[in-house]
């Protein structure tokens, strides 16, 4: 499973890219507004971090299909690596169909059921993004939805990729990987938690203590 970071904070993206664990970033208007920066400038800076490896998701903000297509065309001009996020709705899928015919990659976001994922794939979406955490928050089975989508896509030999979103805890990342998702986008805080385990920290401390003792013994001889 390939991992992306869900943020528009350029420093957080650079930190995780330098760590070697992410292949791209997902953004949306809310995340970019939170940074207080201009939209195009932010996207271009994020693209620069990844270079030729860029897989950067930017979202259209209109709710009418024609305007979504226009926005997507402008976003695609920034880089051929841009994937345009389109909301799951009838107008959105009309836009996805038109954009897929133009060779512009799209990700249908705000997916909460296998039926929605099927429709998005039928319209030509390159990615569908089920929101695992939001389903769990209302007492639904977010992992179950992801597993069903993955099973259906496999059975149908679909080329549409599953990009799991709204992952708030490391265990959710582990679960969607087991379910067969090809991609996951993770907020900075949750991604940091994936690095950590108390036994890892304890083991490093023990190693460093033992190494220091050994160096002291050598110096005392």
C-alpha cells in the first residue's frame, strides 16, 4: 500500500517526504485555507517537493459539472501528476466522465458505500476515496466498506484504485492495508504515530546504553 500525507502544510510534507515514507500528498480547500496561503502557490510548492515522483491531489470547489471540468483543466495545467478530487454527487460524476475522456485523472472523494464507489469507477475515476474515520464516527463499519470496495473492484477487474481517507489512528492504517487498499492518505499527526512504539523507543535506549558502556570499557583498558 502506498502512503500519502493529508495536509497542505508544506513543512510537514517536506518532513515526511525526507523520511522516505510518502509518495504524494492530498489537499483540499479547507486544508489550504488553514495554512493562509494562495492556492496555486501552495500546490506548486508541494509539486516541487516530489519532483518527477509527484502524486498530488487538488480539489475542485464548484458543484456544477461544467465548472468542475473548467477548474480541473486549470489544475491539470500545473502538472500532469495532478489528480483532481471531485465530490461524490451526480454533477461530480458527470465531470469525472468528461475529464476521463480528456485524460485528466480524477479521485472521487466523500465515498461512503460500495455502490458509490462502483458508480465512480464506472464514470472513469482513477481513484475512489472512502472516508473510513467518518464512517466509524457514526457507528458504521468503515473497514467493512473498504473491504467490500476492494473485493468488488478485484472481482470486476477494475483499474480504479482505492485511496483510503479519514484515517485517524495507526490501527486504521493497518486495517485498510489488510483489506487490500492500494493507497492511504494519512494526516500528519496520525502518520507520526505510525513511527512510534514504546518498545522501539525502549530498545533504542537500551542499545545506546550498552554502546556507551562498551566504549567506556574500551577506553578504560
